[in-house]
């Protein structure tokens, strides 16, 4: 552009744009560095100076550029000067040469980028620019000397080249120094690519938004609207179907909690109880073997503990003419079937964990669990040498062939996936496949509870090789019946039927004598249908798993502890969010826990558990509690359901508080639709007991309203956490060893640590209040896992009265 002068600004801008586009693809900076020294750019004023010094500079640049270039320079100057050559023609040819050189430069630089050869590109640019200057200046000098004299007068030799001698000298001078120009006629014209400006880019983006994104957004709105309409219709249908049922009370949880469980109403209306059971699990749900070892597969031919518990609940609800439907479920689908109301009661053999109380990972919702009906633990069994490898967590060297079969979607998978590489675990969905894989040699070890790995079970499946058990019990597996979390009364009914069966064994009420010992009420139907708990075990489980340890019936001669923690499950992952209107969020907004206690409000084991709960909620600050003094005559259901307190410490766990019987007393209606009666009030939810008196009946626990299932579960696990801490030797001075909880997000990470710092583990709490308690012993000790745990909270003298009232409502 400097060579063309100031009269060609438009052309200069076009060339600048062409070069700028190439540079922008390489780097943001427009500055170029020449490998060889770049020729100095001259202004128009400098072009009037003498030719020789400028040509010397051009010659020096040409020599330096030629030294770095792999291509040979042009061999001669182009023919120059004829009858039409004048200043305008010369400038046009130089303009064409400039455009052609830029296009050549652009092509070369584009190729250089593809091959990542930036250094060669810069060298080529320097050479081309040097050639521009050298060729243009030479032609100007030749033209000037041939067409004018020193006074500006024209001169020529008659052949259109001007003065011959001066022209020849200049030409020879330039050719002798290898300064050459490329003839424009030899280069094909190339159209320049326009650069998209900002305005055009904005217009294109606007068109893209209108044509693409807005239609997608509209489609998403339509789909969301359709789903909302569908859900509304489903909800309306549910409301219509429940309109015939008794009134329900509002709830503060994310799911609606009905006072009279819809499940109970549904079962009674349809006259059938649907239970989810395993496809084939020895001792729990399998088909009968008749004479000649023939197995029949009719629905009436299925037997086991799971089947009998289903019959017991059905007989209690529906009477002696009960009807059940057994629905086979798999390990990966069992909770989905319950959440989707395909079944009313799950009896697969599921471990009660904290994780499943709030967020079962297969369904994303929480569930309610009864007391355990079977205590078990994870063990290894299989080929003896492989079992030793598994017990020692070794899969290298001589143990490199180790493969472990286990059930998918189980607590076993959660535990073993942290101990072994995934390539060593073989996951199965049913017990039959689990055994078949072991018999076929696809795994050398099976991992499971005792009822899954028993020798009789494995031999029946066809395994004939050497078989051995591992020496360790790796986990706790308290197996319980499972119900939906928004059915508190249905959960209570299932739980009290189980407790009554255990209590019947304690009092020697059997299937044969039940009609004589407890005639005239509903629990008689359950015992008469299947017998007491001991009879069920003997009939179905004893052959598979001998009754021992935790599964034995507790009696006063045992003098063993009853405090036994349940496993937490996976609580290191954030999965559950409390409803904004829930009790737990109201407490946090209030910045204080309201805890009801009986009589003493300064120091007792009850007030200590209030403070431990406050420490759990407020990062170990156990002082954030307001005590509300209660009397024994207070109606704890009303106090809790009216929201006068958040929790009551020292409540007595018994049937009359757990399931509220009808009354005619008027109560405020929390829904705002008018008044109702306390017939509409549900019972209370109880935590794990923290103090036992002279026997198993009436232990002390923390009580909460059944209307907020999440809050009830939270309180339950805070109490359980103090027992876990003593079991594992965690005290207030080394609270860091307690579990961190990510299940509810970072706000509740110190759920257990805050409680332990605030008041200590169970032993620390008990010893702090020893002056007001009997010496610690018996039922208030920790159960180490080897002593009896079956001890229902039913008083001997109230058994008939409580069970007679079980279904009075």
C-alpha cells in the first residue's frame, strides 16, 4: 500500500482486509516478525529521494530473503514500457501485482497453517514483500529515466521505451543484482473472500434463534404442559377414588400422609392383600416339595417365612376368610413394585438402613420398615481356597481367578463394591441365577446372608464340589417388612402383627391353642393361620439356618443388652432434600428446638437426648433447645400434631400411643376447612428405644408426629447414632471418627458429629445421669451381635387388651 501511494486508499483497505483475515486465523495479534530483516516501509515523501540508496536497501533485503527461501528467484525483469505506458498504467500493474501477491500469500499461509509451519510462512511473507518493493521501485526508476529528463520533459527512442542508454543502464544494473518482478499476466485472478462484519454476524445469530431455538423452547413448553395436565388428571382421579374414605389430615412432607392409610382401606375393600416375595428363596419363599421329592408350582404350594408373615397380616385385617396374592419380585424391581402400588407389603428380605428410610436409590423415595423379623449378616462361601482369598480381600497372585457372585441392588453390592475391583464381582437379579452361576463355575465364591449361602441351598441347586464358609460376618443385615412411607398406620399394623407373633411365642400361644387362650379378637386369626413366631421359624427356616444369636427369643435370664444399631447404608452422597415446609426446616428457621419432657427440665437422660438432637441440627450447639414441661395426663398425640412441640423425650413406646383409637373429642382442623374430631388424628412415631425398665415393655423413646415422616426418621437415626458411637468406641473427645452425613447436603453433614460433641455417645449420656437411673446392666447394655434380640414392647398384663383393640378402628 505504501508503494501505491495515498491516492488508492480503497484498494489499500481491500488488501489490508485480505491479509488481516489470514492473520486472525493464526493469532489475535496483528504484529508479524520477519525471520529475515524486513525491508523498511517508505512513505510517499521518501519515494522522491534518490534511487540508489533505496535500491541498495532492496538489494540487501532480496539477498537476505533469498538465503532463507527454498525457491529460486525470477530470472529476468518483465518487458516494460510501450506506447501506452504512462504513470496510470504503471500504478494499475503494480496494484494487480500487489493483489496477486496477497492472494498467493493467502494460499501459502493457509497451507502453512494446515502443516503447522509458521516459521516457513513468515519467511515467505518477508520474501514476497521484498520482491514487491524491489520490482516496483525498479520499474518506477526505469519508467522515469526513459520518459522524462531532469526538467520533466519527455524523451524516447522511438520504439516506445524512451531514452535507450539510460534505460539499458538501469535495466542492466537491476538484472545484475537479481531483483525481479513477477509478470501480472502469468497469474490467474482469484476472488477475495469477504470478511463477515459484526452486523451480519448478529443478523445471522438472530435468524438462528428465531428458526431453531424458539421452536425447541415452544416444544418443551408443550411437552411440560401435557405432563402437568396428565399428572393433574391422575391426582384428581386419586382424590375421587379416596373421596369415600375417612378424612385425612394435611402433612408437611413432600408426599401426602393420610390418617387412615389408603392401603388399609384398599385391602379391606378389595378383600385381598398383595405381597411381594422372592422368586425362589429357601426358607422364605419357595415351592413345596411333596412325596417322591416332586415340586409343585401352584400359588397355594408356595411356602416360607415371607409367605406366612403375609398370611398373618392378611388374617388380622381380613379375618379368617382372608385372601392373599403373592407377587414375585426381583432384586432390581422390588422397591419399584412397592412404590408403584403393585404390591401392598414387601417381604423380600430387605435390610433396614438409614439411606432407604429417606432415599432408596432405585426409586428415589424413602420407605417405612418394621422391626426386624430376621437378623443376618453378609458372609462368603464357596470353593475353600477361593473363600480364603475373599476373606482376606486378596485377588492377586494365587487369588487372581477369584470371582464373587452377589445380588444386584443389594446392601451386599454397596459394601463389596468398596472392597473389590468391579471385574471381580458377578451381579445377578434373582437367587436362582445367583446359584446357577456358582454351579456353572462363573464364580468361585458366593456372597450373601446365611439363608442364601446355606449348604442345603447350594446342594439343592446342584453343586457337588467342596464347600466352605468364610470366618467373618462382614455386615449387619436386619431384615424387615417394608411399606410405603406415606402409610403410617399401615406400617404400624404390620409392625404390631409381627410383635404380637413374637409375644405369642413368649406366652406359648400356638396355632393349636390360640382359640382357647385368646378367643374373640383379631390377633387370634393371625396365630391360628400361621402359628407364633417360633413355629414359623421351625417350620421353614430351621433347616436352612439354625436359630441362634440375635434371632433367639429374649427372656429375663439372658441379662443381655438390647441396644443394637442398624446400618446406615450409603450416606456419603447427597440425595435427599427436606420439604421447605417440613418440621426440620421450621426448627432451623426458628433457630431453636422445642422439646417436650415429663417433669424434670434441667438434667436427665431425656433432656440429654433433647440436647443431642439440638446439637445434631445446629452444628454441635446443644444449647439451642426450649424445654416444654409435660405431665403424664397430657395427650402427647394432640401436643405433637398441634405443633406445640417438635419432639417429646421420654415417651413410652406402646400400642395405645402408636395407633390412636377413635374418640369424640373436638379438635382444630389443620387443613383450615373447619373442625374435626380426634378420630382423625394418627398416632405418634417412635425412635429407637434409649432406656428399658424392668422388662421389654414400655421402653423410653423420642416421639414425633406421624404427619412428618422425614422428621420422624431423622430423630430415629440421631438416637441410633449414639448407640452406633458406643459400639464403635467413638466419644465426644474423638467425634471426628463418627460418620459424616452427605445424604441431605452440606447443611446436615454434622448430623452425627454434632450430637456426639453435644452430649456424647450412649454410654456417656447414661453415665452422666447415673444418679437418676439404675446401675447400667441387662437390656440397657450394647448387644454385641451374639445374644437374643427378639423382645417386643408389649406388657404381659396388657397383651390381650392391646391386641384386642388392634383393629377396633
